[in-house]
C-alpha cells in the first residue's frame, strides 16, 4: 500500500471515530421544496430569463431562428476589430458551422491549449440556461474549455427550449452538463469590487456577456 | 507565515483592537462596507424569499448537518468517485503535511531544476496551512489571482475578511503598490487599477506550471468540487497549467449536486447580495481524451488540520460554516476592530469560536502552536456583544453566541477571565454612539461617493435594530449573569479620550 493510500485510509478511520463521538442529530436530508423559486408552469420562461440575465449585467438580444446569423454578425462587428481573433466553441455542429462562417478569416484555429489568450471573442452555445437567476450553463461537453471565460467578450447562443425554470432543475434534470470535466454556471460578466467596493467588470473573465436568445 | 493571521501565541487581541478603533480610515472603510453588505443581504432575501427565508436556512442547516453526521460515508463515496473520474486523492493530518504533499507533486513535474510557477485562486484553507510561504521557500513563484488577494500579496499584507479580503485597504495604497511592484503609472481609478492587474496576470496564467485552488463544496456522488468566484480566476487557474491541486477541508463535503441548490442560493446572497456568484465552477477529474485545455493531473488534498477534532467535539456545528462572511458584516464588534484583530484568517464571530477550536484540536501538531486552544486566544470569546446578529445572519444557523458563551464560561472556570465588571451596558452605549462618530470621521477623510450614495433610510433602520437601547430585546434571550464582565470597556477606557 502506498503512503498516499494509507494516509487516506487513516483519515477515513479518524473521521469514522469522530462521527461516532457525537450523536447523529439529522437522520434524513430535509425536503428542498422551499429552495425552488420558479416552477415549471411559469408562463414565459424566456421573458423571465431575459429579465434576470439583464439584471445581473448580461446583454440580451432576442431573435427568431431566421434572425440569428444577422444578430451574431452585428455583435461581432460591434465588439471586435477587423483583425480580432474569434473562437467558436459549440456542441451543436450546425451552429458551429454557421458561427464559423460568420467569423470568416478571423476564426482562430482550434488546435492548441494556448489559442484562447489570443482571442478577443468566444462564441458558444450552452448546455442549458436558468430562468430564475438568469444564468448560463456551459460545459466542456463538445466545447473548448474556457472559451467562455478567457476572451474579453463572450457571445452565448441560447435557445428558448433550453431554459430551465430554476437552479434546482439543473441538479434534478437529466442533462449531462455536470458529467463534464468542467462545467460553469455563469451569472454575469466577470466582476470585482475589491478596491473600495467599486464595481469593475472584466477583471479576469469577459467584461461583456452578449446573449442571443433564439425563440 | 504572516503574523497578522498567524500571530505568536498566546495571542493578545487588545493592542490590535485598540489600534483599529483609532484608525479613522479603517473605521470608515470597514464600517461602511460591512454595513452596506449587511443591509443589501437583508434586501435580497426579502425580495427573493420573503417569509420563507427562515425555512430555507433551516433546510441548509439540516442538509449540512446531515453531511457532518455522515461524513465518513460521504468521504468514502467522494474518494471512490473522484478516483473514478481520474483525480488523485490525498489526505493531510496537518497543514505541514498538506504543503509537503503539494511540494512532492510539484517536484514530480519539475524539469531539470527549472524554477516553477503557480497560479492560485482564492482559498481560505491554503492561508490556514501556509501554502504560499511553503511554495516560496521551495522556489515556486506563486501568484494570487484574486484581485484582492493579489494586492495583499504584493504588499505583504493579509486578508481581513473571508469574502472581501482587502476590506481594510484603500485605492491609494493599491495605487502606490502597483507603481512600486509592477512599475505601473500612478492611478487611483479602480477600473484602471484592475486592468493593470489583469494585464499583469494574463501572461502568468499562460506560463504557469501548477494551478492551486480551494473549494466551496465537494460532491460525494459526483466526486467533483464546486468553486465559486466572481472574477473567473478559478477557471483560468485550472484551465491552463498541466497540474491542478485542490486543497479542501473535509467539512466541505455534501451528498452531491442534489443537495447543492440551497447552499448556492444562500452563499452569494449572504456574502455579497448576489443571486449567485458570477462563476459557479464544477471540476470533475482531469481533462479527458481529445480535450484541449484543463489539467492533465487533478489532485485533491483533503485537509484535516483540526477539523476531525472539531467533528468529534460538542462544537461539530461550527463545521457547517460555508464561509459566506455574513456574520462578519453583521457584527458590531468586527466593524470596529477589523479582521486583523482576530489573529487568524478566520475573523469575526465565526473566527472567534473556530480559531481556538481548530488550534486545540490540532493538539500542538503544528510547530508554532501548543494546542492550548482557548488559553491561546483568551480575548476571542469576549470579542462579541452577544447581540445575536451573527446567528440571525448565518445561512446555516450556527448559534455562534451559544458557543461564545460556552467559551467564556470555560475561560472563567479556568481562571483565565478578568473579574466581572458589568461592562456590557457600557459597551452597548459606546457602540450606539458610533454612527455619529462615523459621520464626523467621514468629513476628515475621503469617502467614495458610491458608499454614501447607497446609504438610505433602510440602512439606518438596520443599524437601529442592531443597536437597541441598553440590553433591550437581548436580556430576554441571553443570560446576563454569564455574559457580563468582559474586556471591551477595558480596551476603550484605556485608549484615552476620543
Ligand atoms: S458562520 Fe455562518 S454567517 Fe458566518 S461565515 Fe460561516 S456560514 Fe457565513
């Protein structure tokens, strides 16, 4: 047995004894019903999601399927200089092809660990979104890790059907989002208030999160 | 280790507290920031949970208590699942052991004696075990990537708040250290200062050999860790370097994602009045086949450092703490004396009870400590007015006043407490006068308009409910006979005329 293994076993043994040293006060985990704020029958999840996402400082552009490419084109034109590199990190191959076509010559080659630091915009789709908190859920399922956090601008494409009512649903739903090596729930642009409580965005992650909400 | 958070023992709190109450700037910054956060916390829970807030806290309390009461099962499950995901799990009894594990991981990756570098995301447990000094001594250049921790690091300062570590520092100090340490041009603008730090760190992320972080939660079912940040620095710290080490106290375990929602909903609301932190990041094993980015090796170092002893003690409840910082913001004493007065990385009410307990439970395992517990921190149990604000603020309902009283009684029994002076009412009066003094102080030093702008009548009410007339609403629920006789009046009378 390795030293590592015996240290782990020793810890387990000590924890076992410590647990027994006091009476068990809670035998069952209580119902989490009170945790849920938004239920599945909420009439318009897309509206709620858009409101909450805006409240935490993300920008939301609402389009229908036909308007998606134009919206992405406009966002790229707004945020990125003509020579700025764009990384496309999509699980949905069809969306990836469309976004890559829009990025055109600015598309970064998707072949090494270092590329993200050279990119100005990361375009991703999402595993799902959460209406209650206005959050995006993005994982490494089919996506380059951190394409949503390293470049200064994150463009996220969300389909209305992907919106879950509540955070609770993320943990109870059948999505495979949490099976990935890395999953991030994003609830706003990167921010700090460390210096005298003054809010500054874009400290390490993106200064702007642009959501294109497709209904 | 930095003596601000790891002082010589026994620790005498009084000189630091005296200095803090005389420091107008500290009074202004800490007073305003904590006051504002405390008010905003109340506001967001009113808005989002209303009358159900208390029920939510009860759910969180019982869910975490369940985890502690079954920690052996959860730990076993976590280890099995983490290893299944490809991570390596280590166990450390002491802080020193935890550092040694990390050093041996680092050495295994060192190429031909080349100097190594590390990017580190904010973590309380790494402060506790003294990882940074251990890495620096071994020649591993380590960068604190959380902006507040970074500023403290380049100044040789130490965190004074669990969530907002540089709450005691201002922009002028930051501007000066950026000129001195980074060769930046002088600016006091927080946005410009932040961008200077960002630019400085970008290259260091790319080049780092090792990433280090703590964790807010460990999920037994998934074998993964959950890390909450606002800056996104964890994601960058774990995404770049080929090796990542997560240091985590064993009390962070919960059953799994199925139990996570109550804590996530409480944590950021309690700490900073946000619905969730900007980034809630899950890490499950190293990078997978075919993936770009992410560590090739992921290590968990499970840290005891006194926790097992606390688990076995009648203070098991303390391990429910999710380090949200709400009790610090709510505490009238923390607001006056600041974080460094507590002589620990855990300041405020939770620190006052947890610090002696962790020290005792380690039984002198650390060279700098004796394991004497309370006798090493005789002032901490008195650093409270027992107003109950910490308990009311605590999202997992830790009855901190109960434990403080318990410690006071033990100190008295052991003859370590001064004779009863009936000073508690004087303390209340003193605290009640402070808002006026704050306002006078404000005229003397620059105050950022944002802080003033957000003070409203609601804020005043919050203060008034926290500082009732002498003893009001308090003597009913607390035993005055036990609570009195503490040292606050002493400190304040000694510090001379205001
Ligand atoms: S004791 Fe409670 S309020 Fe204080 S930091 Fe811990 S969880 Fe938050």
